[in-house]
């Protein structure tokens, strides 16, 4: 595997984008491999860069995908202890909703 070029923060050539930048532009890598890397914080942080010309449009959400997404989010909001949809994502550090975690502490 050939090494990819590494650029300092904010010095990557035009036309290269991170995944987040692609998503904000309504694009996705589309199976393309990263063409470069950007590093900052003395090399401790990095992001892969993709060629925007090879990127594809984001797939549209179908009704089935919306249902699956809603079910997934509902499961993340449901407390396993009291089985209540709390309206927020249950913290993984606690494992239960805030009310159940508070009652377990006392």
C-alpha cells in the first residue's frame, strides 16, 4: 500500500474534503479511498481527505430508512430499567435514565 500525502492543518489543496465537509455539501465518498491526510495538534489528530470530484451524492432517505432510524433512536431514548422513553439519549456511562440513576444512588 502506497503512503498517502500528509498536509498540515488548513494547507490541503483545494478539492480535497473530509467526510464531514463532503456530507455538508450533500456528498459521500462513494467507496473511494482517501487520497490524503490532514494532521494537527502536533500530529496527534488527523482526518482523511477525499477527492470531491470522485464523491457521489448522498442517497435519499426512503420511508423504510426513516422508520428504521426512528426505531433506532427510540431504543436509544428508552430506559432499560423503567422502560420509559425519556426524550433524550440514555447516557451509556449510567446505563439508565437520570431518574433511575438518581434513585439507585440513594
